[in-house]
C-alpha cells in the first residue's frame, strides 16, 4: 500500500493544528494581526480581494525565531478583526527550497497572483529570484510552472543575485510593473523596475532609484504608488548612517516623495524622510481598497533585538501595526489610523479642563491591555509636559514634549523585560522634532497588550513594543510650568 507523502505545506498546517494551544497567551495582542504560533516578520501580499482585506506575512511556524520562510495568511473585513487562514506558501521547489521570501499580491481576471522571492543557499552561494503563484479562490496557490519569472539573466549587471528580493507589483496604465530591491557592488541600496503585460513574462525596465553610501547598504521591501499628486517610494534601509541632526533608526523605514518619469523609469526625489519614529516599524506594504484609500501595514518589530516572547518560551514572536491610511501633505507621508477602528471604541472615561503643574495628576486603574486614549493639551505656559503611561510603583512608559526644543520623546527605558541589541539609546528612547499647532499637543494613543502606537498632532507617529513584568494600570500627568488639558478621553478597543 502506497503512503502519500506529506508536502511541506501540509506539514506546516498539521504542526500549527497540533501545537497552537501550547502558545503562552500573556503578551498576545487583542486587535493587531499576529501569528497563531511561531515567528512572524514582514507583511506580504497585502491586497483587497473579493470584498476582504488579505494579508500574508513572512512565517516560520516551527520556532519563535527566524527560519526557512513560509507565507502565513489572514484576512479581515474591517482591518481590526483578523481571521486565520491556511498557510499559503511553503519552501518546496528547487528555486525556493530555503525560503519563500517577501513579495506582494495583485488581482487579475478574478485570480489572485502572488509574486515572491525564491531563496536558495548552496554552500557559500545565495541565489534570490522572483516567482509567481496563482489562486482561483484566494486560499490555495499553485506555483507557476516556469518559475522563476525574473532571475539572473534579467537582473544582469544591475544588482547582486544574492541580494535581489521583495518584489512589489503595481499597475500603471496598460502594463504591470514590479519594484525589486537589490544593492550595488559597493553596498548601496538600489531599486529596479521590471515590466510585464501578463504577470508571467517580464522584462527589465529601469533603475528606479539608487542610493548613496549614507543611505544604507540595502533597501529592503520597496513599495511604489501615486498619491495626492505625488509619486511615493517607501523602503526599509539596512544600516542607514545616522547624523547628529537626524533621528532615524539604524535599520529604518523611509519615504521618498517626488515625481516619476515613466519615459525613463526614474524617480526624481524631492523629500526623503522617516515614516515612523518608534523603535518597532519595518517593511510596510500598502494597498488600494474599494474606497480608493491607500492603506499601509507594517511589521511592528525590528531586527537584531531580543524578543522576550521567544526568550521566555512563549512559542510565538511578532505582530503587525494597526493599519493606517496614507496621505501626502507638504511633501511628507502622513499616516492616520484607519477609520474602522473608531467604530470599535467603547467609551470608558472622559474629563475636561484639567490643570497640570509639578504636582502629578494621577488616574488609578485606567489603562488596560486594549486602551485608546486621546489628549488635547495647551502648552502655551509649559516648558515640559509628561505622560507616565501604564505606571507601576517604579516603572512606566514615558511620553514627553519639550516646548523649548519642540522635541517629542518616547521612552520604554527600564520598563518590563529588557530588549537588548543594537544601540541602547535607539532601543529604549527615541526623540523627534514636531511643532505644536496653535500651542496645542494632540495625541492619539493605541495601546495593545505589548505595543503602543502614538499619533502626534496628525503629523507623525511612533510604534513600539514592550513586555511588562507586572501590569501597570495607572496614568499620570505632570508638567514643568502649567499645562491645560482641554479634553481627555479613554476608550476600550473591542477585540
């Protein structure tokens, strides 16, 4: 009797089914997309398909640290509640045997096309090529018989085959294009553009953009789109050089705002800036939905740092940010929470006209695992305004604004389990400049079990993770000089 061989895809799904109940729930998010078990990183294939939002992601189910990449899969109707779906891709072909790396998705003729990087390691040689998988139902995918569709021949001398990954498919007029990350021989980031009429046969089109030595040794996970009259390239540089007057992470996510010349295939950049000023934001990917909104989601984590859920044996690691709507304003990319999240808020507490001085104003038992908070504060008479969030006896998260320097600072220093690796000041504390609006500081804060996302004056945002040892539920306001809080509201995000 012949025994049917179990495929890598079936093996992964069976492992998840048999082991998912062993995942420790302590730091599991309530309303952010995450993995059922194992490791999660970059969002892939973020797409609106047949009335639902589909999100794929880099996935290794067998351990809570990076391993041979699969594609996990979830979907949502409202971008707040996520439904787990079967694993979409597993490394099972000669061209992707060591990993199905990051990529994207697009709908064509009712079918869902995934484009991903096949990763192969042979001794000291790494080969990365671009591959296609197609689905008729958005659930099961068949890899194209002629994969890889973009390989070393099309790459030519424009990049390095060992660093050639993360294709993002777009459509412009009658043609499909994909932006792909690579690097130069002297370690500078480079984004290439390929074109196709049918998503299966591809040609080299252009070098979209090439970086300087100060702008990182590799530009990962590019995305390219037109928004509010501007062309936007977003990507995540590795080892971008930090100057005294800059505030970005060493591994960061940057936006290039400018104008695209479709005749030459080159992007003229007018502004180059960081997208998120927190410690944990990487590899964002965007989609256009049926409301013509440009929505982005990112991995809410960062490379080269310890992950307490792995160190503590919780058997999972990683989550995504809250999805955000993008706009271009004054040649900068602005992120706002998707409107759907506001319909999921359940009012808890509110107050007005709070006067804050050096004497702390304390609210006990107000901050829960899934809390939304809005603060509107007049700082015209203040030198410094500080919020101590999730405060315990000796620990808290700190949000601070200095009126003399116009600097906003977030710190998780000495809060919960230590997150190690990289530069200490970047891991624990980040500061960035932002101007007040009519002397007001307006904050929207989304706290989930182990994360915080802070939207500041409808201009900037920061995202960070943390891992409390004990629950902190108090909230404290304190000010040097007088701060007048005009309104303060707290709500629960319904999970």
